[in-house]
């Protein structure tokens, strides 16, 4: 059950990005290996770093219940914002305050 819930939350985050990388690799085959390698490394390196140091982070272990609750409440809040389409309105306000993002 936990794996299914993780996959349901993870797939919308990785699917569009991976599809974009695959589309770039298809449109430029000679650089496809580079694109996929960069995607894989960018995806895996944070997990490897976290796996090496997670045992030493005593603060996270002692406050893990609190961290899980805050994360759950943030997920509920994001779900409500998405359901009522308030996230679009928030983005419009931020665009007026800070200007639109032009890319890297």
C-alpha cells in the first residue's frame, strides 16, 4: 500500500520531466545519452547523498513525527489549492509582484 501511494504521488512529478528529456533525446539523438545521463544523475545524486547521511541526522529522527505531520498538512493544503484552482490565482499574484519567469 505504501508503495502504491508513493508511486501515485511520484509519477506526476517525474513523468513530464522524463518525457521532456526523452523528447529532447529523440530530437537530438547524438546528445541523447548526455541528456539521459544528466537526468539520471540529477535524479539519483540527492538520494545517494541523503542515504549516506540520514543515519547521522539525529535531529530528523527525533522530530520525524512532527516532520511527517507538517508534510501531510502541506500536502492537504496543496490539494485544496489545486482542487479549487486557487494555485493559479496565487501564481498570478506572484507574477504581478515579481514579474514572469523568463527561464534560465
